[in-house]
C-alpha cells in the first residue's frame, strides 16, 4: 500500500471517528475537554484565553484586516473571540456534524462560514481567497504525522504573502521536562496548556534552551531521533479518561484518539520545503508544541 493510500485511509478514519463524537451527547467535551467544558461561562472564558494565546504577538492592526482560516473548527468555539479581533473567519472540519453545529451556532454571524473537509486539504469553497492568518488549535494533536503534514501544507498554500500560520502539536517531553508520570489525558488532549501558560511561554519567544543530558530511561531530548520505545514511554495511548475530566462517553475516545508525538525537530520538518520565515517552535511543557511561521 502506498503512502498516499495510508494517509487517505487515516483521514477517512478521522472523519468517521470525529463524526461519531460530533453526533454524541459528549460532543462539546471532545471539542474542548477542559474542566468546566459543560459550563457556558467557563467554556467562553477558555475560548477567550485560547484565542489570546494563539494570536500572541500579532498586532491589533494586522488582526483587524485579517481573514482567518481555521483548520479543524469544531463547533465554532473560537469564532466569537476571533471575530472580535479579525475581519472574517473561515472554518473547515472533517466531521460534517461539527460543521452543521458550527453553522447553527454562528447563524447570525455573516462574517463566519464553515466547510466540510476531507481531512487532508482545504475544500474548494474556502479557496476563494488567501488568508492573513491560518490556525489550527487542538486538531493536529489528534492526527497522525502524515495527516498533520498534509494539513499544514494545505493551510500554507492558502496563506497570503506575509501571512502567519500557527498550529499546535502533541510534543514529546524533553529530558529536562520529563515528568515522573505520563502526562494526563487532560493535559494531552485539550487545549489545556494554552490556558496554563499563556503568559510564561508565548509563541513570540523561541525556545533555545539546550536541555541537559537525560538518563537512559527518559524520552529523548527535543530534536533527537526517537524510536518506538521512546515514544511508548510518553504516549498515553489510553483514551481520555473520566479520572481527569468527566467524559460523558469515554468509549468514543477510542484507541487512537491522540495523534503523533512530535519532537521539536519533527515539528520544524513539517515546514520543510515551504518559503517560511520567522519560524518559532515553542515547547510548552509537559506535552504541547506550538509552531508559528510567516510566509515569505
Ligand atoms: C478537539 S476539536 C477542536 C476544535 C476547535 N479547533 C476548537 O479549538 O474548538 C478537534 C476538531 O478537529 C477536527 N479534525 C480532526 N482531524 C481533522 C482533520 N484531519 N482535518 C480537519 N478537521 C479535523 C475534529 O472533527 C474536531 O472538530
């Protein structure tokens, strides 16, 4: 089977699994599995923090004129906050019921629109313009590496010159940050660290820290080659669990709920061959990597 077949198969799997989640009563939990996900006020507060984080360092003037493309928009959770700062919002999502719900929730917002995607690219309807800002929040953390690469490249193609791409990945803990435990499902699954450290580590600051040498049992330092054994030590492939945040239906998480664990080098490699400048790769402990890049 070719690599194209594999990635197509994975995209199909993601569509089916996310559609099941989107149709379930637990839909909003899977969109934003933070504590208070079922409380309207805390849901909105979380969205405010997430948008503040993902737009860190972008000037109000840049944002005010920005058309935004969101890869994996879910139910449109971030739309009100983003539209308070930007010109328009275009969201795509692999799950048709997520798209339907986003359209329903944002029906009164003429500056927002939503499209179903194939899990790998940007659908034709969203290709009528280039975007100053392309974002992906809490999406690629659920995707295999080749799916993530396809989405990043597809989003990049839609960037206007000088436009900014920002996305979040699951980050393999570096040696000096390795917790004595595997990161909890809540830490790994939701946009949690966006919330936890918005001021301490921003996408505007590249991490140059050279981690100290670790012991043989720790996962490798960022950027080092990773073998399967290393990954398995950090990979909480068990599904999101009710011990972290009460999931109405944890069975929907499935065995492959979380995606590929990236080293910082692998995160950089996603941009290989693209005319990217001002590339920032920020590891937010314990288990997220944020990437920001500007189209040359
Ligand atoms: C955890 S939710 C986050 C939604 C939204 N970004 C937010 O922060 O509210 C992940 C979303 O990504 C979508 N998704 C997952 N893989 C995708 C892919 N390969 N292409 C497009 N959407 C995808 C899912 O259907 C789901 O709606």
